[in-house]
C-alpha cells in the first residue's frame, strides 16, 4: 500500500483535452497517483490508450454496477481540466447525469478538495449562468484557476489546478 495521494483528473470535451497528459505528468512529478474520469463526449478528444499507459489505470467514463470492483482508489483531491461551460453549469446546479458530474457533486459532501481550470470562449463567459455557477461553486470551496475566457489554446495553463490543490486549512489538509 502506498502513501501517495490519489488525484482524479476530470476531463471535459474540449478541443484542448488532448493535452491532459501535461497535467497528468506534472501531477505525477509532484507525487500524486492519477486516475482520469472523462465525460462521455471527452473520450473522442483524448488518446485513451496513452492516458491509461501514463496513469496505469483505466479511464472511467461510465457508471459501474455495484458488483464490479472499483477501478480507481478513492480520490484525495480532484482537478477538473479542461472544465467546460456545460459541465460547470450542470455541476453548480447539482446534476449528476454522467459519472464525472456524479463524482463532482459528491465531492462537496465528502469534503474532497476540487480545483478547476475552465476552458470556454468569451461569449460563454458572458452568459449570466457562468457567473452564477462560478459564484456557487466558489462558495462551496471549489478553487478556480487563472484561465482567461477566449484565450488561445496554447495559453491554457494545465498545471494551474495543481497549485490550487496544495495543502491548506481551507481544504482541511494543513
């Protein structure tokens, strides 16, 4: 048994999702074991075999039956990157219609720290639902990264969420 903490990386369907290996590698260098939970639509945007080889765990995207063994250990923290407009708004409203959203909605009640690096365009960020969702999730203790809506894909800071997950009293880890 290892004492390394376990990080769930929740990946949403975004044109930049294929870069999630950068986040996984950075987390592993910081001492995290990592498992990926992808929204069903995100699966088309990522190299599943490469991610599974990098993490050593299967990507989770669908619910398992109660008799099936859990393919990932329990999460010590969760990083959501890239976090899309759709996922953020559904999460803030308490929807759990995908495995990723189910895990995120339960994280609050379980006291699991969550950090988010959004990825959306400026028009989506201007929608009132986005500001409301960010406010609600922030009030729940979710930490948001430095993403500027409408930024170029190359400007996306994959590792910003890891800085937000450093131990602190607010996350009950320090």
